[in-house]
């Protein structure tokens, strides 16, 4: 033995000393490890160059898909028949793989970072329920925009405008391919005339129309975001401070116009299941509050789920604190479940809702036919692992609608019913994959590793103390040679 020549005192010192060391180390781990593990986790979650969170934030590590569900207007010729509701058939989904890449990243001394987000879409034919060459009939957006902007002008101007619409391409509806409706856009006679006419009274800031024209592969389209990095306070991680260098959107009165919430891809750790989550939606130029709603499980991880509610898209009808989302110059505020987005969408009479008017006032659904709201398909939901703040599942669902209103001064809109026409709804969805789930589990297990290691060290220390006590009681610290050993050594 290495300590064969040690004295009894030295042997006691070694045994009880190591026992004390391991026991003290174990106790220290039990007391301090949770704090150490939390610091390790936070260092990886905060946005700074080199952290795991930063790498995943710059370029999304999981596939994101954007699904378009288009509405085909099947009976536009019967629009003036009071006994026939406008009927719509949902087409698609038309699925696009969505790539995110942060660009022009700039860090500031106040622990914020600004960036543009380049989004690129690739059509996924295998996941889609139709072809981009499918033909689709919907309202003529430019005509509706012109008529809505000039609705309250004097009769003389409207007569001139009516003549223009009748002779320069104004239409109640138009039929184009899905690819033209979404990304490619289409040339339009009325757009060409208005651009040639060049009047500031009617603002049409594009040369062709499509819902996402010029957006694919563009970094600047969604604007410049400035968010907290979490370096000084993890509770602020991902929270927007500015959009396009402003703290107010300019589209709604304060406080509704305040730049607030997160962009939906970064959340602080240690979320409470009782708190609301606020998402800033650039497509609606506003924030939306989501309410907690149970839990979900993905790859063995449990996450809290947040969903859109009747309050999320209310403009003051049921929740007075959201009255500022209604334009004071409007004839009337939208009923619950629908919000106006005119200023955000180049003054087009665009309104947002949940798909199929889910959770909206029944008047919108009753004015049309073909829609069937279903919470399992049409709710806006976001599931997050609460300890790390990592999203487990995202279903960002919104519907874009266009207001159709009768106007006796315009031939195109004379005698039509007043209703909100569903144009399309989209689902921006993402789900945690097995690889990222494994990393998340490793982070969550750090606390357990320290606990069980601490228990192990305490156990080793206890065993050494027990051995020392037994040896002391039995007086076996000094080895006594047996007879056979004596014979061999003599």
C-alpha cells in the first residue's frame, strides 16, 4: 500500500480529510450549482457574438414554412342579387419553405442590437395542395383602394373618378394565377394609368400588384428592428425597442401605436404560465397580445402554450383599452375579431382577422358563405419551453380581408352588399426538431447533473467517515500481520 509506512495519525488525517473534502464539495454543489447552471444557460441564451443563441438567431436552424390558403370567389356575377351571398372556396395550401437571415447586425452600448431580416421563400410543391398556376378570382384591389380613398370627396370629383374607373381598367374583380396573386404580381391597366396620372391624392406606390411583391429575398421590406440582447437583463431578451428607428409605428394612436413585444423568434427565459406574451406583427403594423392556454409536449419537452383570444384583435368594442386601434376618422370601428390595417397597407381597405373569421363577430361570417371557423385549424398559437424561452411550436395565422362597400357614385360599386371579403389566410409555422430539442434537454439537465454529482460527493464523504469511525472503534488503524506473513518474513 502507498500508505503502508504512514502513522495512525496520518491515516486518520487522510481518511477524514478526504471525507470532509468530498462532503463539503457535495454540499457546495447542492447550494451553488443551480446558480452556476443558470449562469451557464443565460450566457448561451443572451445575444452576443459566439453564444449558441446568437448562432441560431442569425440564421434559423429549423425549417419554417409559410402556407397560403387562397379564397376563390365563385359567384361574382351574382353580387347584386340580395338572395345570394358571396361564396368562397378555399384553395391550397400553397406551401413555401422560408429562410431567415439577419443582416446589417449592429450592437450598441445600451445592450441592444439592430438588424434587417432577409426572408427568402421557395415553393414546396410536395407539401402544397395545388399549383401556382391555379387560376383564382378575387376582388380587384386597386379599384377598391381608389374607391375607398375617394369615398368622401365631393360629387363632382367622384363623377370624374367614376369615368376614369370605367374607362381605364377599373373592375369589381379579376382573375389571375396564384403565383401572380402572391409573389410575382401582375401588370394592371389601372395601375399604369394612375402612375401616369401621378397624383398625390391617390397613392399607388407600385407598378404591379401582388400580396408579397418585392418581398421575396428582400432584407429591407420588413424594416429595421432594434431589440434587447439580454446582456444586462435577461427579462428583456428579444424585446423590441424600435422599429425603423422609431418607438411609435405612426399607424395607430398611443398606446396602440407603441412598438412593443417581440418579433416571435426570441423570448426571455423563466416565463410564467400566467403572463401574456406580446408579438409584434409587421404585416399588421401592430402588436398582438396572446393569452396562456395549457401546455403541449414535443420531443419530451413540455412547453406553455399561448393563443390569440377575442381580445387580441379587438378594436375597443369589448376591450376599451384597445379603442386606439380604431382610426378616429373611420365611419365606424370594426366589430370584435377584425382590425383595420389601411394605413399599414398603403391605404387599401385591408382588414385582418383570424382565419375564417374565427373568434370574430358573427356578422362577418354570416355575410358570406363557404367559410367554417375551426379553432384547431385557425387559432394563432405559440408554444414555448418556459425555462429556456425556446419556441417549441409556432402557428402564426392571420387572414387578410378587403372591405367591399356600396357607393352610388361609382358604377362598379352601385348596389353591391356591404361585407368583408376574405382574400387569403396564411400560417407561418415552425416546430422544434429533434436535434435542437436534444440541446435544449441538455441545458435543462444541467441542474440535475449538479444535484446528483453533489449527492455522489456527499455519499463518498459519508462512506469515508463511516470507514474511519469503524476503524477507530475496532482499533484497526494499524495493520497486524498474521502468522503466515510472520513465517515468510522470518
